[in-house]
């Protein structure tokens, strides 16, 4: 085993700093992973890369970046109960205390322990390195049929979307509107297809992203963001609007469009984080009997269910990755993701790079 490794840090001025650090040794209940794929999330750009804006759970504490890691165990600390060297695993990206009510439900994302809740790539070292330490309780087994790049997508994006779609329920009765076609919006299209949605309409402002959504067959129609979006969506749905809408943009106008372009009795989920929205509760929600959900990441058990479904559906989340970079070019990877002119961007090693 090497003694030192390369790792990426985000100083907060739209740059990436590569440092040489010691390869850590796993403690009790921990494993050391050879990171194979580590993808970049919109949250990394919004809260860390440009400026350290995040607070609380989104506060970056100067650790190794990357909260979407997937890799292979190369060493175990004492006390591991299930996973062992050689296992292929996804890291659920928030390590909770394990004993609060939220953790016991599997939602370590909302762990209430100030002392023990630490997210990988935010408050504890993440996946933008050759190796990383993870706690065994945070691991999800990666099925043989899925690649490490597939797994990295599950760690945050696909897991988040699966949770949101479970809340609103998607089936063959539904036309779905997706506002924001970044990686989270693209994942929404991919999962809605497999869940049987009959028509998928996407909206974005970046033409590259609109094109990726159509080229990958994840949307049946895409619209450029604008003031007529509600009418345009209604025109595409027999005058009624969609049964289900998912906001993946965090934009105030797009959020309002998602709600207003949803028909009576419809359901909407907000996944995009930060920002604001202005709604008029009576016409926008109450009189049309609509339900609006918020959804934050997912649970460990739903993530396990998702990887099982991905195999059953032969759905490969890595298909929405448009660019792969070696670790030493992590700076280029973050800059590209920040430009928005891409699908998902991944930093990869070993077999995931060739
Ligand atoms: N709820 C959760 O648990 C959770 C988990 C992961 C990510 N997120 C959030 O989900 C969002 C999407 O993540 P991502 O990685 O795809 O980020 P992203 O920034 O790449 O995607 C956002 C997309 O919205 C588009 N957009 C901006 N304004 C728009 C408008 N007016 N109309 C339509 N589209 C518009 C952008 O062009 C972009 O393509 C981010 O806010 C991220 O922080 C939430
Ligand atoms: Zn994320
Ligand atoms: Zn907890």
C-alpha cells in the first residue's frame, strides 16, 4: 500500500487545489476504499466551488471534496460485520450518528446529532482522492451488473430522485414535467421512463442540456425556459397540464411553472435546493387540490432498493455521464460542471477511465 496519495480540495474561488496527503488507515467499523468513480453534483458548485456559501449540513469544512463516491474495499478496520476487502460499494454520502430517530429510519441525511453527523466531501473527507475512508454502516453493496460509475450516480443524484418519485408515485397514467435538466433532472427522466411515465417534458435554459435530454431519449419534448411555459406544457397535455412535476432547477420561476403546469389533483416534488419561490396558495394549490412535497436525499434502505431495481430495469445511471476526467484533471472537471455545458461529470480511476 502506498503511503501518500493525491486528493482534491476546494478553496472556494472557483479553483481546485491538489494536495499530497497520507493514505489513511481505517479505524474500528471503517473501511479503506480505492475510489473508482466520484461524480460532481450541482450542490458542490452552488455551495463550495465558487464560494463557501453553505451553512450547517451544507457547510464545507476544508476536507477532501466529493460526496458521490463509489469504489472497492482494499482494507478493513477491526469490527466490520458485513463488508470485506474486495467488495464493490457505494457510499451513502452522509454519515450519521446511527442512533437518533432519523438515522434509525435510514435517513442519515437528516441525522440530528450535531457532534456525529458528518457528510463525506463536506465535513469529512470525500471521494476526490485515490483512496478514502468510509464507515461500514454507510455502505451500499454495488451489484455486479452495475459499474462503479453507475454506483457513484446512485450515491446522491439517482438516490435523491428515486426518493422524490416514490413520494409522488409515477406510473403509466402520468405525464411528467421536469424543470431543470442538469444531472438530477436527467436522472428524473431516466427513472420516470422505467416507472412507466407516458410523456416526459423537460425545461431548461441551457441548450446543451436540452439536447442531451432529447439525444438520450429521456424527454419526449423539451422547452426553453420562458414566460409561456405553463401554456406550452398544457398544449402538450390536451389542455390539462401534467399529472406529476419535479423541480430540479431551484430556480424561482421554474418552481412556479412546475406547480402551475400541474393539473388538478396532481403532485409536485421540489428537489432543487436553495433560493425562493412565490406561489399564490389558493389558485396554485388549494383550489386545484394539488399536493406539493419537498424531498431530501434518501434513506439507506431505499438506496438498496434502487440498486436492485436498476439491475432489474437494465438502467445504467452512468449513461448520463458525458465527460470523464482522471483525478489529476479534477480542476477541469469542476470547471466544466460549473459551465453547465455537459451532462454528469465524473472523476475516475482504473477501469472506469479506460
Ligand atoms: N433535494 C436533494 O436532496 C438534492 C440532492 C442533490 C441535489 N439537489 C439539488 O438539485 C438541483 C439540481 O442538481 P444538479 O446536479 O442537476 O444541478 P445543476 O445546477 O447542474 O442543474 C440545475 C439545472 O437547472 C437549470 N435551470 C436554471 N434556471 C432554470 C429555469 N428558469 N428553468 C429551467 N431550468 C433552469 C440549469 O440550467 C441547470 O441545467 C440543485 O439545486 C442541487 O443542489 C438536491
Ligand atoms: Zn449531491
Ligand atoms: Zn443520527
